[in-house]
């Protein structure tokens, strides 16, 4: 059973599942693989990025409701690509991340404005 599920982002006991990340499906990220999760505001360019990447660093899952969302969470993993998620309830997702030992910070993310 998921602790959080808004239809696009799922947090369960082991991982975060980013649905519609790839054209063919979801990305599964174990909490232990997340070095940092940065909560940031979305600028115009970030809000209108419905899917994919504009800078080959940040990758957005498909979310047609993103233009109405002011907050994003950037996941720093061990690679170059940083998944960017825009959950319906970002406070709940950050609480889940913290509960699983992920370092959650806040600040500006270059490339999302």
C-alpha cells in the first residue's frame, strides 16, 4: 500500500515511483539512492515543461497539470540527470522523503526558471 499516491507520484515503504517518466513507463527510485531532494519554485519555463528536458539535466515526467503548480521537487541522484517532480501535495511528499531519511532542502534550482 502506498503512503502517498496522486496518480503520477507514488511514495511507498521502499521507493518513490515517478509514473509517466519514460514514454514507456515509470521510474523507480529507492529512497537510499536519493542524495538530496530540493524543494523549489517553478518559473515560467519549468511550469510549461509538460514532459522531458530543456537543458539535459532536469527531466520532467509527463504532467499536463504542471502549469498550475508553483512548486517542484528536484531529486539529486548519482547521475547527471535530475528527475523533477510536481506532486499535487508537495508537503506530503517531502514528509515521506524525510521519514525515509532523505535530506530535503529548499532553494533556487538553476534551469527551472
